[in-house]
């Protein structure tokens, strides 16, 4: 039977058994929101990379390199971590190599044993839920957090997804976040703007990014790790399975 | 200026700087609830011990030894971890050595640099809040969790204490738990009975312990680590500082 659990931080992932599960990695501000946006706007694939140097070196192999540390574009990189950069098909048909402060770390740590790794964002919340309901496997929602700490936007996404799935759970994190999501979802954007990382991003004048990342269900595709690159899969036509 | 932060697990405490802070360790089911109850019922002091063997050996030094693992009394120990054992002054004037699955681990990990370590429970919530408001130092609420994972009862206690203190914070955990506490506090006991550890304890037929541990403000003393033993401090008379 499918079940649901939430891990709040890469520093807690060792407590979870990933085998046989679908892991949903989430880093709302902004890695996974950006990945979903890039794929929805025609990018061919995204290679998540843990360190800046490896990422930079991939330019020679034809990748567009995108690097962010502490919320800001890393020095010498063409792209930072703004989802807005991908709108309008600017990078259509390109392959991206991407390294971020938290999100790419979480993807790397998901690789030990998970059946599938998908990337979640509010931007494709319903599509991801529909996919998981069709698969009907046990799910672990893995919040990238902020440098190991719990963060609000990833955890509330987990609550939102849990609320849509209604899988059986014996996980206090799921109970807490589903209840918190129900309590604040009437003004989710207002509440999430109080989050520490949103406040951090506001200092960099990228409020537009925040609003964009909190948009619900703009895209109707899932983002899934295939080999070592992330690709998009569009929802099939009605009555077909994914 | 005083500030407030929450750590959800002993596995995340390395992310926090304890220096200059008062650490409030909380393990509602049941270590810190039991400690507060024992001290309120005349126990002289409690020595927290990480492992069963050390704890057992303290019997030779005149300690009453109390040991629990996975919610049950450890083999060969006189006492388990039920607060009810201490009611009625059965152990008045005695020194207790206590080892538990989660709580004593959290106390041990708090020792690196904290200004003071106190033990929190719903049983003395208001007394602890009053003490912290008088001290006006930065506070870290350290949830013992369950074997490294987030748990609901400790985290909601943190939310309840945060709600009473209203210290400035830049901590997503605090914002999440204060908001969740406000959302569920009308039926806190009903909500907390859904927590995974409460369900685990119910399997051992110790529902009475759960109800007792969720009682608010039964005792008017704080529990504080002095040297390597925990003692109780009664609230002084009005207009006196603690």
C-alpha cells in the first residue's frame, strides 16, 4: 500500500529508507521551480551538479551553465537561478547544467535507492499529484531546506501535496504540514512572504521571482530524473496513464 | 536583543550556535514531562545519562535508576519513564539517574556552549515562559524528536512557548509551529493524540501518561541543569526576580 512521509532537510535524509519509493525533491526558492519552468519552456534537459567547478566545466560539452550560491548568481556563470530567465523559450532546445545551494544537494542525496526522483514545485503541483496518484507507490517528499535547516516554503509545498494525495501516513511531519497548509492556504502567498528565505530574496530585489515561484499549477508537466539528467513529461491525454 | 529559534531534532543541532543562549530541551513523551513532575513532587535532583550501562551503575552511588528505551522500561531498571510514578512523593528526597531514548541525548548535545539548559514541558509551560521573559536572553528550543525525526508534541510545545514569548525571530521553524499551535490549540489534546509517538504509547496501554503529559501549567517551577544534575526552582513571590 502506498504511504507518505516528509523529510525536512538533507541533514535528516539518512533517517529515511528510500528503496521502492518515489522521492519528490522540492526547493521552491528556486531550484525546482526554475527546473520546472525551464522544461515547460522548451529546455531539453537539466543536469543537476553539486559543485560550481564541475558545473562550470560542462560549458565545454555544450551545456548552458547555471550556478547560484546563497541566492545569488555565482561568479562567472551565464545564468543564475531565476525561473524568469527561461520564459519565452530563450533556451529552447538547450541542455542546462545547474548547481544551487540546496536543491542540487538534495537531488544528489536522493539517488541511493529511490525508484524514481521527481522535482516538485507549486508551478506543477496538481500535475505532480496526478502523476503520483496514478503510480500509487510510496512517496517521500524531500525538502531541500536552507543549508540543512527546515524551511517554510518547501515544507508547505509538502503539506499541499500531502493534502492532494491523502495517502495513509504515520509521519508527524506530514500531519503537521498538512494541517498548517489547511490553516494558511487562504493567503498562502502572504504567509510565505514572511519566510526567512523569501525575506532574504527580497533583499536582492527579486520579488518577481518569489511571486512567480508561488504561482500554482501554471504548468501541466512533471519533471523527472532520467539517468543523470532531468527531463519534462507532459500529462498524457485523458484516460491514458502517464 | 533576545531572539528565538527552534531546532527540530538532535540531528540538526550542529546547525545552531548555542553560545550565549538559554536552551530549552523538550521531550514531551515523556522525559522532560517526567523530570518536571519528579522535581515538583520532591525529588532532589535528576542526573541525565546517555547510556543504560552508566545509568545502571549509578545505583551503587545511591541513585534511584530509571531507564527507558523505545517507550518501555529498560530491563532490570526499577523505574521506567512514567511521570505518574513520581506522584504522591514516593521518591521525595531521592536522587534519580535517568536515561531515555531521545530526551537525555538532547540534553547531552546542549552542553556545548549554552549559557543555561532548562527542561520544558506543558506541565510547566507558563512558569518556563515567565522565567525566560525575566531573563530576556536569546532562546533556542531544542526538540528531542523521535530517533532523530521531527515529532509533533515537542514541536507544538515549541510553538506554544514561542506564542507566549513573542520574541523576535527569523526562524521558519518558529513561524511554522507558532502558526500551527494557534490553529490547533482549541483541541490540542485531540490533535496530539494523532501524533505517531502518542499512537505508539497507546499500544503500551499508557494512555494515562499521555493525558498527564499534555496537562498545561500543573506545576509552577522550572527545571534547570546545575552542574550535571537537574534541579527544580520554584517561582519566587510576586515582584521578585527568579
